[in-house]
């Protein structure tokens, strides 16, 4: 490896922890490549976490972080590069992933407290990210016909909002009919990205 070593956090956002799935295999391929290159890798498996959803702005701003999420928030603070892997459900990220991000990206951690309801500075500057999303539709249809709106929203309204940049993405379509050879190419691609820390 020619570049600097990186602290990488993989957030495995598939809600189903009871069986093997493509998201898990992609995340593992990335982790294998990163580990082989000498990067330090941690993983958060959302399917194994239990936490309540937020129900008010007051709870988000002033309520305590659920104890089960403290280690995950600490891992985000530790990481230099985030890899977020999830399946597209109803055109967006699964509710579990959205609820997780709402909980951990709180004032005082993800950005300064600000004043008069206006958030302060972006506290997660200096971190980069990659979003890996799988879907049943063709990737080109998602990008060009549907405008990849949910992906753009995640980049702009969540990650950029707290200072994470650049944010790159890998969109994998037609996963219900993914031939073994094409799946193998994606695993190789994930391993290469992991080796590069990108």
C-alpha cells in the first residue's frame, strides 16, 4: 500500500441480522481489503443494536444518547473514513439506519450547539465517506430516471450537514438477479476500495 493508513468504520445498515445477504458480503469484502492493506477497521452492525426512535426536537437536542449507541458514536468520532452499506427500501434507506443516524448525529457531537435553533459548526470535518447501496432496479434507472434523490439527500442533508466530505458512492442494481460472476466483480471492487481506504 502506497498511501497513508486510515481508521475506517463500516456501518452495516441492513436491518436483517438473521440471515446472510449481499450487503453483509459487500461489507466483509471491503473490510477484508482494508485489513489486508493495514488499515484499522471497526464495524457497527445495526441489526444487532436496540434503541428507541426520536420523537421530538427537544429529545434530539437535550435528551441523552441511548446507552446502546455510545460505542457506535465513539466509533464515528474515532474514524477518518465511514463506509455505510444498506439496501434501498421503498426508495430510501431502511428506517433502522435513518433512526440510527438521527440518534448519533446530535448537537454537541456532529455539529456545534449553535443558537436560536441554528446549528453551529460542522464538527465532523476531516472525515470522508463511501455509501454502498443495493437495489432491485437497474442502477442506471435509479441514477437517471429517479435522480438518485435518496442518495443525494443522504449526502447533502446528513453527511455534508455535519462536515463529512468527500462522499463517494457505489450503487449496485438488479441484485435479485445478480449472476455469480457479476457479484464476484463487485466483491473484488469492494476489496480494492478497502485496500485504498476509499
